[in-house]
C-alpha cells in the first residue's frame, strides 16, 4: 500500500523544466530580433550596436517569459493544491 503523498503546491519537475527551456528559447528569439532590428537600421561597422541590440532583446524577452512562466507555474500549483484538497475530503475556503 503506497502512502498518500503530502499536499503540495509545487509544480511537477517536468513543468519546471519546460518553463526553463521556454525561457531560454524566448531569450534566443529576443536576441535575434534585437540583433536584426539594429542590423536593419545601422550602416557601416555596427558591431557594438548589434551586440547591445542582441543583449537587450535577449534579456527583455527572457525576463518577460520568466514572469509569464512563474505565473503559470503558480497557477498550476494552486490548481493542483485545490484538487488534492478536494480528493482528501477537505472543502476549499
């Protein structure tokens, strides 16, 4: 007989890993967009400007996706906690 697992609002490891990968991919996409925007607007040697565009795009996009991922993981954890409570026979408040 398996023991019932304790109630927890922590999202599954797979969900956290997926969120991490999505943040990395979003940072990559943001970096490419930032680089392309500077590349389109700059003539001549723009190495520093392109690098700054890449960095700014990557950081901004990754930060935005990190916020969305945290909110989604929190919602998933709260939903899981509510369903666990209902299964255990405790009424939600």
